[in-house]
């Protein structure tokens, strides 16, 4: 990227910065679904108790962890693309 990023006060810059975030979140949601299915498959293969509470806790924990980590990483990219990171360290 040449030159400074978009101005944070520009109205088009923040909305354009969110487009890749939602694309990333769709990919992360698919990865979360695959991770939950893999975890539940592993539980089934190892002979874990067939209790719905266990399956719900594993699905929520694995899926929630993957979604949360993807969302936080995506927000880092949004902050950078929208220009909010440009003023950090300059004392503005």
C-alpha cells in the first residue's frame, strides 16, 4: 500500500473496511462448524458419554472459541484498514 491509509473521518472508509470483515466471518463460521463437527466426532469415536449436556458444552466451547478468535482478528484488520491505527504513537 502506498501512502497513508484512509482518513478515519471519511464516511466511505469505515464502511469499506467492514466488507472484508464480514467475508472473513463467513469463512470463520464455516471453520467453526467444521471444528465443532470434528470435536463431536472425536467424542463419539472415543466412547464419551452420550449426554446432551456434554455435546452442547463442547459445541458451544469449540464453536464459540473459534468464532471469538476470528472476530477479534477481524477487528484488528478493520482497525488497520479504516485508518484508526495511523494515529497511534504520534501523540494525536
